[in-house]
């Protein structure tokens, strides 16, 4: 009986976060210039409109922002395909579509990061 009670308590403790009414909070990163601050604000506003909490980490450098995302210290940030292309270690210049496809593939396979999409500007 004691063992079963322990199992039930363990299952309840594991399910407790799912039963919480507390809204999720996402951390949005931004590099240290105006465009990044604006894009982070826009992402944060969209999340807040969905009832989600948002925190910010501003003033990140490119390498720091990327590492923070890859290590789950931030949940999202906007980066540029050329910057990510260099992170991958590539110096060639394929078409935009080929570059995007390779970045998406590499981010998922090598970093366990999902690219949400391109802004195309």
C-alpha cells in the first residue's frame, strides 16, 4: 500500500504543473539596436495579446543571442539569414530559398531550434 501511495503521489506531483492556472511566460531576446528592439516588442505584443506572459533580454550580441536560444535561456529572437549562415560556418552564396532551407534544416538537426519563418526584408 505504501508503494502504491508513493506512486500516486509521484504521479500527482508530475501532473501538478499541467493543472496550474498560471499562464506561460516566454523570454524574447533582442540584439542591441533599434530594429531588434522593435521586432522584440512586436513579438512580445503578439504573445501578450494571446494572454501569455513576456519577459525581455535586450542588448545581446549575435553570438550570445544564438547561444541563449540554443541553450533555452531565451525562447525567441529575430536573426538574419546572413548572420546565421556564418554561424553554420558557410561562406558560399546560394539562392535565398536554398539558404533558408539549409538554415532551417541545420537549426533543427544540430541545435534543436525551430525556425518560425522568414520576415523577408
